C-alpha cells in the first residue's frame, strides 16, 4: 500500500483544510495516509490516517520566517524517511514551496486551488511544476488557463475536483440554532452566504446589492456566516447600513449547514475562487443558488462546462442555478453607491426570491448536481494519476 503525506499549515476552519480532511477519508481505503501540519492547534476537521504536528507555526519577521521554513523542511524530510512516504502532496500556494527541495524516492504533487493566485503567480507555478511530478488543479478552468501559457506541461497537469460529502452535510442540517436566528428566518426571506471575511469574498459588494434587493423585496434578509481578517470592515459596514436590522452575522461556525438549511437562497459574491466548496455544500442542503461568474468554479458547477474567455453580462438562469456578471476588486467598505455589477447580482437574487417555481426547480436540481462531486470520482482520479 502506497503512503501519502499531505502537508498543510493546519486543520482549523477553511476550504483547503476541509479538502484535506475529505481527501484523507476518500483515499484511506487504498493508501496509508499521513496528515502533516505545521500547527496542530485548533483542529476543526476529522481526518483519516496519522496526524503529525511539526509544531512550527508561522512567525513574523524575515529572520524568524527563514528559520521556521528551514526547520519545517528538515522535519518533513525526517518524517518522509521515518514513515517511508511515497507521495508528498502539498495543498496551498505557500506550502508548495516544499516542491523546490529534493526528497529521495518521493513523488511530489503540488496543487493550485486559487485562480487569483494562479493569475498573479503563473511563472512561479510553472517553476513548481518543473520541480514536481504532478500539478493538480481543482477546476478545469484553472488547468486550461495554465496550459494556455505552458502547453508542454500537459502531461504533468490534472484536474481533481473537491469532494462533497453529501450524506455528512445532510446529517448536520438539523442541528440547533439560536432562537433569535430562528425568529430571523421566520420573519425574512433569507439569503445566506458562508465564507471567511476577506477581500476575495466580495462582502462589500454583497451588502450593497442587498440594499438594492430591499427596494423590491422589503422582507428580504441577509445572513453571513464566517469571520476573518476583515471582521471590523464588514461589521462596520453592516452597522452603518440602513437595513442593519435585516442582516444577521453568525460568526464562524463549525456546522454552517444548520444555518444554510433554514434559509431560502444561497448567494456567492466572490471576486476569486479556486473551486467554491461552499456553493456545492449549499446545493447539498437543497438551496437554489446564485453565484458571481468569478474565476473559477461557478461556471463548471452550475453549467457542467466552462469557458474562461466567456463574460457573463447581467445574469443568466443556467442548468443548475443562476450566474451573475463578475465583480471588480474593491476595498471600499463605506460607500453604498451601487454599481452595475452589484445591481445585476441583486436582480439575479430577486429572480429567485420572487419566483417560487424557479426556487422549487433549482432546489431539486441542486440536490442532483452535488451528487456528481463524490469521493469515488476523486479516488478514481487519484488512482489514474499515481496508481494503486
């Protein structure tokens, strides 16, 4: 049985962390799994295999960073030797730097999971591919974008979608929620989103769009599940909003599905993604979904196809949901002047919010579509890439 070592900073809340958790479970029946983390505190996700904590969390300052990086590499090299690891799988852009180092007898898999990062650092990724045995993208959009510039790397580049554990998600939908949240959902047509409070999630655009939605649907409510580095900016924007009593912030939640299940519509407002797990998780909960046509993921999920040269204008009702034109990056969390893209997003939400038939139709289609992204497909893809 081959041995796979996943290397990631930690297993606290986050999309990449969830992906490692699910990958470890999907592959553990065919491979011996080691989850190697730099910082083993605050583990939020289950996993299969052995967890190895390097106890080397990130530190500030150039000298400290260099020393931590040196110790991490040496510890990873020692673990590879002691555990006889065959395949080293690095998960995030910063950790992919490990691919620059030589580990005797080990195949190295680097991964690209953020389209914005790929666009900014495509030359760096090309250098990583030269040093690695395989590059795995979690959307076909990103793989095709990369190969347009580096076609000779095609033999090393593969797409492996993220896993959606539909049964596990649905088993958590009935969890308890605060009484005031129940009251909120009973008094509002609730639109929900889930994600870290960061620039890439576009929450300033979402809040401005919500203000436009309220003009046509006074009963609309907005629920935001998450926390992060822009906590102050998001909270201040909500607090200064004329509709602040119609916006509910839950904070970070280990089980967001109990909140999703009680809302009417899921909305993804991201500027950039890799493959938005949360969109499929909302679909597993049976919610009709609306997504900005960001790079990358929404087109592949909601249409089953992709074309990174295609630009959505306004919004479109497609096979498995509604897609709205993309947002431009903005750090403005104080203005409530709505632009055309935000207006299009608002109109897309209203299309579902005010249309019970469309909601019912897309609820059924959401449940059907998420089943496609199952663990067996990922296991088959990995077997094809690295063998049994």
